C-alpha cells in the first residue's frame, strides 16, 4: 500500500472507559482487520499491511503528527467520573447494516464514536484484500465525495506484487493449508473534536495480522496502534472523510505462551467479531 496523503494522524489514545462492546455478530468474515507494524521476521508483512490500512482509510503514515485538541463531549456523552472502564453506557448499538457494516449511527458524539470504531474494524479486515468486498467496505464507510478517489488508489496499492509480498495470491487468497489473518480489535475510543456536521475520533486498537498454519513463514503477530478518523455527517449517517494511524500506545507483553499456528487459525475461524458502540 503506498501511503496516500489525506488522512490525519491517529494520535495515541487510551482506554478512557469510553468504548463498549456488544452484539456478537457471528463467526464469519467479520470486519476485523489487522493493521500495522513491527514484527520480527514478518516485519515487512506488518508494515505493508499497516500502510494498506492507512490507504484504506485514505492516508499516509508520513502525515503523522498534529495537535491534540481538547476532548469534547457531544450531546449524549457520559458525565465525567461516572463511567467505569468496562461499564456499558449510552444507547444500544445500531441495528442497521450496509452489507456487513453496521450503519445508522446517532447524530451526536456518541454516534460518531460508534461509527469510527466499527469502521476501524471493517477497514482492517481480510475482506479489504479482495477487490469486490473492498469496494463495498469503502463505499459503506466513506463520504461519497472521497470514495472514488480512494478506491483508485487502493486498486493500485493492492497490486499482484503487493499480494505476493504478504504471501497471498492476486485475489487475496492464502496458500492452501494456511489462513490469512487480519483483524482489528478496538480497545477504546474518544472524541477529539465535535460539531453538528463533523467529528474527529481516535480509536485505540490492537490488531492481528499474518498467515496461520503449519509451515507459515509469516506468523500471526499482534500490533498496537491508534486510528484518527475525521468524520462528516452525510446522507443521514457518519462517514469518513480522512484518517491516519500512529503506532501505540503499546503495553508490555505478558508471559502468555505463544500458541501454535493451528490454534491461531482455529481461533480466528471459530470466534466471531462484534458490533461496537458507546
């Protein structure tokens, strides 16, 4: 993925007790993508995939930085000091969908957070590596005014050479016996700026990316990154106009034993994703 230059930077965020997880969605093709970065022998894969996700969101790693405006709360934001880190708050998750992507978010700061979080999952998913599904995801998550240009860039970025470099064929399929893993799992979200027509939301995520299975030379590794999405209210819903990502915040690794490739493949295929909402 070649870096584009239009999505702002996803500054570091923390889990501020503002994101909630609800509604398991089933076991297949969920929109969890694995974006980003460093990883020993599979570093090149992670790096490329990271750029892919950026492009996906229509941006470039080169454009990191930017100020961190004071957090602002929208009409339905939780009162300060009344939210525990894992407590469910706010209105229920959306019930509408555009394809596999949850849509129909509330026209307030809470709705913008829910949209940005679910869009981060979709844009980091395995489906982004397949032409048809990729177009559907981009059109469901982006402002129509930027979708066509973004798709052109993505079509160029997801070239046969790029696919080969990450171990996939030209159609985005993994070699026989291997499972391509690309999932984004939001950990927290917060609003940086909000108006009635626009919002800037940061989503702190962990991601999984790599090829799972016996003999894989690009094992599945975890990454941590923060996505910053600029959203606009258009067509009765929140849509992305630009976005960027930055590495971290990254916690210290625990003492968990690394699972064998087959265990990872079975987990990815057996555990479905979620719809996220404040």
